[in-house]
C-alpha cells in the first residue's frame, strides 16, 4: 500500500513544474533563472512592488551566513521560492522567504580555491562548476548528485569560476586562470549528461588565422572566459568576452595584437563556430580583460533601428557594436580620466598615446588595473532607457619585470598597484552615450558590486563602503541605504514569493534579503510533539 | 553521527567523524598486499572484541569512534603493539612489519568503502537496490534516478566506511542524529497533511521534503500540529526482509557508488 502511494506521488511529482528554455527566455519574473536575469543580460526585473515612493520602507528580511565564505562574488538564482547560491565548490538551497537552509552540496574533494560566481538551472537540475573544472548537476529539490564531469584540466592552468549559461539543451562554460598562463576556451556541454558538444578556443593554435598576431607565448596566451555571456535568440548567437593576454604586463615576448584576447566573440550556439569578433584592447599590457557584460539591445542609432551590443569596457571606453555584423558603431569615454589612448578611431581601434606600457620603475596610467568597470553586473532598464554601470575613476602604477615568464607560476610579467580613486554609479543613455546622472560614492575604490533595476523604477546596488542602496532609476536620487559592513563584491537580484518582492545580495560572507517593512505578526507556536 | 553525512554528502569520512587523522607516510598504508596481510591477522585475533567489520562488541567500534582523542596511524600502531594499559585491549607484541599491515588494514576499514574490495556481487546488489522487495529506490537516488526523501546515495561508497553503511541499512534508527533527517508529519491549519523528512526547521518555518520528493517551504504560522517521529522513516526490518546474500550483494553495490570514480579525470587536449 505504502509503496503504491509512493509511486503515485512520484509520478505526479515528475509532472510538476520544471524550468524550461522558454521560462529563461522570458526573463525575470517572480523567479530569477540565469545569472544576468535574462539572455540579453539586462538584469532588469518587471517587479514593481518596491517603488521610489516606498523604498524608504525597506528593511532586512533575513541573512544567511555562507559557511567558510570570505569574498562572495556570487549572484543567486531563485526558482519557486528557493534560492540557489554558490560559494567555491559548494551550492546552498535556501528558503527564499526565511533564509533557512534546505540543502547544501559541498564538494570538498575538489582541488583548488578561487571564487564562484553562481549556478544555472534547467528542468529539475541546478548546475555549477567546481574550481577543478567539473560540471556538476544536482536535483533542485534534494541536492542529490546527478552527474559530475570534468571538462578541463587543472594541470593546463585552467580553473572555473563563472556561472554556467544554459541555453536550450546546452550548458555553456568558460575558463579562468589567464593571469598565470593558460589557453582560454568556451565549451558547450550537454545538459543531459555533461558530454562535450563543442569547444572553441579563444587563442588560435599555430598556423590558424590570428596566430600571426603572436610573436610568442600563444600556447599559454590567456584569453580566459571567466564571465558568462549573453544570448540572442533570434540569431542563435552567443556573445562572450575574453580576458587579457599572458604574461599580463610584459608585452615584448608576445608582440602583435594577440587575438582573440580582450575581445568580444559572437559564436553560433549549435556549433560554437565564429560569427565575428571585435578586439577592444589589441596587445593589452594593463590586464584589461574585456570581462564586462555584452548587453543586447535594439535601439535607434543615427536615425536607424539597429540591433546592437553595448559594452562598457575595463579599458575606459564605452562601445556600441552592431551585434549581427560586429561592425563598430561608436566608442566614447566611459570615465573621465583615460590617459593611455586619446580616443577610438572609426575602425574601433584605440588611438594610443605613446609611452604608456608598464616600465621597470613604474608607469602611472589611467584607468588602474581594476579598470573603468569590470565584471560586476550592469543593468539596462527599458522604462528609463538607461544603462546603469558601476565605474571607477582611478589610476595606477604599472611595473614590468625582466624575469623570464614561466607558465602557471603565477608570473604575470610585472605588477600593478592602484591608489585612491572614486566609484560612481553612472546612468548612461546608450543612444547618445551621455550621462543622465551619476551617484558618487565614498570609499577606497575596492568594491565590485553590480546593479539590478526594476519596472518599479528603482536601481539597487551596493556602495564602496559596504552599504546596500536603492536609487531612483530616473534621477539617481538616494531612496534608502543599509549598512552591511563588508566590502561588497557581488551583484544583487530581485525576486518575489507569495506576492512579496525581495532584493537579495551577497556581502563578503553572507546573503542578505530585503523587502518592504511589515510589522511582525504575533505567532503562537503550533503544537510540536517530539517522538524522541 | 549521520547528521553530517546527510548534508555534506561529499565529505570524506575523516572530516565526517572529525577524529581520524592520517598523516602517515608509511609505505604499508594503501598497499593492497599489506592490507590483505593485515586482514588475515585481524580475522585471526581481533573480531572477538571489535567485530568482523570493526563495528565493535566487547571492544569499541573502531569505525564510528566515540572516543574524543584523535586516532592517528601511529596511535593505532601503538595500541596494537603495546595494548591499552588498564583496559581489555591486549598487547600483540607482533613484529613491526606485521603491525603495520594491521594498521594498513584498519586504515582501509575506517576509510571509504569504495577503497576496499568489499565482497559480494555488485550486479545482484544493484537489482536488490532497484527492486521492489527492498524498495530502496523509492526513497533514495543514485545519479539522478530514484526517490528524493532519503539521502542521495550517489557517493555513499566514496564517503562512508562499510561498517557505517551497513549500520545505516540494518539499524537506521540507531544512533541517529535527527537534525536534517527527522521524520515528520505536519497538519496545516488548512487541514492538509504533509508527511516526510524535515530538512530544516525552527519555531518560525519548516522546510520539508515529502514522500514523493517534493519540497514544502512552510511558515509555522500555517501549521496546526507538527509531529516529529522517534525513529527514522527508513524501514528497520531489512535484516529480516533481505537474505544474507542479498544483504552482502547490496553492500557490495553501495560500496561501489562513487561520485567521481578514479580514472575519469579528463586530459583536455590543450595543445
């Protein structure tokens, strides 16, 4: 009898809700199903309960202390009232209303540390990658292990930090480790069993087109792909950014443009085949990875509707490209102080100011090694037509070294330090590249927080002093702040359970969830009988 | 003891019990020949007090230790060689190499079952696991198949010693730390009844996984009554329900369940 009942329940359970490609395509709702919220990478939610007029009533709903966490960089997912958060080699399923743990999966056998940026979800499975390059699929309800398959070799300098991007039946994963020599790739793995479907290298092998742009070191040339990308459903195209060439600060051993580092790649989802590429920083010597979100947008540009991709780059410039052809449309200054290039020419190449490479005694260049912006999530809000980007006005010292570069010895060909500076959240009109407003912050220029913005007209972000902020999306006016008292290095999301909107963000060591203040209801504890 | 194992499914046994430390570099450790020789010595003179699988009797359980001091390979060596003065543990006075063989055997016994050649027919055990007579897969999953109310067993051989797995199967309610594993029946104010395992709970909320493997995230404000059972929801009658052979084969099957079997590490073609 019991077994019969179990079987029936099991069958009905299988028929219950599952995350589909369609669900992810729709973008955020009550749920938040992919790292950047939606395939175009907008980090925009249609939720409108929290508005500029009531955001002052926000309060903390719960805090979940993530075991062993030090500098969380993760952006969580939410599905059906459960939040899926990651730390290095670990996933936590948390009751998104109460912050209580439902299950956790910790892979203590995984070698290596490093950060983890988040999970992905499809069907009834939660996916994440370990620092030693295993793609692991877990049951979303129980945390049970479904498969764990390795897709790259740690011995070749590759680790994994990015949240996988799931599109249709594929889990797209990237590669990290570009500061100590490795060869970057993007790979599509089967969501069913982790089988490799395709792999596209970001640095050409000897003899391949582009290999002539390396005088040496191409086999360890970097071009890591440590941030997820975005996806255009209409053209079945993935947009993925690549990191710095290696050795980071030593340009002499690798003369040439060093394709396809510091670039944006457009790849066919089914085959991984190249559609086009655009290199923002040819022959980079300042560790300016192109890792920042390629945001997909249809907008009017010079009197004509264009399908564009926006890219606020670490090198200090803000780019607009045609996302179908890769044609360069516009490159303007993202921050005020850029000293290495006087501008971007009409082909999209930086117009270099001579003498800005790292030197043995140190060369002072703007932006700093942290970049004008970085991987923190930007958001585009269709209600205001504005792009919200965390920017850093900071310069730094770049040193070169005459030591012989040795791959995987973490030798980056020199070093860089930065000093002072200021973080500002900037609202940019992508049509004109003009700033609609900016919100300057105090602090040491250490934060890496992103943004999320809503149909309610609010931008949520963190500041450089560890405060969570709500700003008016139209005007940039401060609506509310909350001191989390830790350096913030993660991007917020928003979700809803039982008709209540929440905004969640990870601090260095914990996840905080906020919502509108509600007076506590008196709770008479129910009758609890303990058999033991 | 099983509290940790439930959540931290990938934790190795050393961390689970927290009290077995091995930094030993002795060549006997992990050497199949030494382990086999040690097994013979063990069978000869130790099961009378420590049980054939180390699960204890007159002497303590060597696998799930209740003693607080950490057990190192050197400490095992010394206990075997010199005995534990003032207790029933006799000195063996075995030569050094034979003593190390015993240490190697105990080391393996305390380690994950997958690292020992657990006897039995794993293929028959697989049928027992997935069959109706035992019904294990109504509640447990392996690699994504099966039920979800009980702990995932995908890595049970890779994480637990044989003696621990055996005890979990034969005496599920013994020595059970309930947190995260509590069998629970909830009656909601709406009249709805949910039966299953309370994965987590406090005075304000309750996170349950029901017999069908569905999650219920409940507010205690909606709960009328919560009954926590005094026993595991896992049936306690497998000693009767399964034959000796079925049990042996089932344990052989479970012992071989490892999340990341050795030799599956990919050598990427990173030219």
